[in-house]
């Protein structure tokens, strides 16, 4: 059964904070692994200073639980320190997946 829903959160590091952002994203993995409803979770380096999170879910309840969870709380707590603009959370419906 393929996941139905996704989140995409692009993140722009403050100048000089790139390694801190990468470390923060890497350190979030154990928190996400504790969320049974988060099916996949990717921390991405898109280019110099540009990062993103992409994750997938079966239900809106699972997606909302992730948004209400520890990773999102930590992300918002660190946002001003690490990012040059507030994280924008994009909600997607997946049409096909392998």
C-alpha cells in the first residue's frame, strides 16, 4: 500500500549556520523513528545553504501527529537561530509512488 500524503519543508540556513542545520536534521532521525505513523522521512541538502525535509504518511491523523510532534517543535524552537526565514510547511497528496 502506498502512502497517500506528504509534507515538504524547504529550509534556508542562515549564513554560517549550514553545518548546524545539517547536524540538527541528522539528530532529528531518532525522534522520527519513534513515530509509527511517519512512513518515510528524508532530510535533504538541496544546494549551498538550502535544505529540506520530505516525509510521507497514510492518514491525515498521522501527518498531524508528526506536525504536533517533537521534530516540528524542535524545528520551530531553532528556527530563528538556524534559518534565514521561517520554515514553510507544504502539504501534498501523493498520486503515485513505488
